[in-house]
């Protein structure tokens, strides 16, 4: 059975929990307190971070790598596009989002960041989301009408907007409606830890 070492408020671990629940197979989630990391975690992940996935002799880290593995191991419902060209485009989008948007989520999770750094990250997230917001006036999900890995990758950030102190401006309205679509999925509801439930009133 797959075992996921998961931070109870970690947005990257949250991504993997969403995929596990979307797939509906057997798995075990081991809650990790990121403020006192278990010693064996550094052995499993040289960067000493969660999430980490263990299945028999396979140990994986990095949320997107873990999620692609789960998607290939349990193909239903498929979260990466089946067509190689679309799949490559989805991977490129994940990479671009990682560099331009989720890098700021990492800053917002950093307890040691200064107010100036945090404020700059908040503005950068709001600006990136404002840029992609018009897409959701035309389509239900990031890649079109089907829920995919791109939606998984962004959902934990959208859940945390208020928690991170990101100002909700009017151009963000289509994103907020899209976010509600993601939050109403049963797998998303099941993926939430008590810490995450407490992030939104
Ligand atoms: N790029 C990694 C980021 C993982 C990450 O930043 N995890 C944080 C918790 S959210 C962590 O374990 N930090 C180590 C620490 O707090 O000591 C991924 O996508 O999995």
C-alpha cells in the first residue's frame, strides 16, 4: 500500500492528498509536523521536505513527481492528458506555474520571511491570478472542461488565499468561482486536514 508522509498544513502535501482521494484506492497518510520533522524523513528525502511517497522499495519526493506516478499507477480517473502533445503542454504549464506562481507560495509558507518579502509574494500571487482569471469566464477548469493535474496543483493555493492575506480584488472573481468548483469536489473535501479546514471560515 502507498504511504504518504504529509504535512498537515503543507500545500504541496495537500496536492498529493487530493490525487490520492481522486483515485479512491487504498493508501495511508502519515501526518508530519513540519516544525519537528521525523529523523527518518531526511533519509527518504535529501531536501528534508514533505510530501514523501513510499511504495515498497520506491521512495519519491516533489509533489508533482509523486502525483504523476500515482496517476500512471492508477489511471482512473486520468489526471494528465492522454495525448502526448497535450501531456507535454500540461507538463510545461506545471513547470511555468511552479516558477512563476508556486515559488511565492513557498515564500508565504516560510516562517522566517520578512514582512517586505511576504508582501511582495502576496502582490505577485495576486497579479499572476489576475492574469489567468479571464480563462475561467470561458472554461470550467484549467485545461478546458475536464478536471486535471493543473487544477490539483493550484487548488491548495486557492484554498489558502485568505490565510496568506492575499487581497481579493474584483478581477479575481472568475478565479474565486473556479475555486468553489474545485472545493466542492468530494475528493477535495476528503483531502482536507483539521488544520486546513480551520484556514477558511
Ligand atoms: N517543491 C516541493 C516543496 C515541498 C515543501 O516546501 N515542503 C515544506 C512544507 S510545505 C517542507 O517540508 N519544508 C521543510 C521544513 O519546513 O523544514 C514539493 O512540491 O513537494
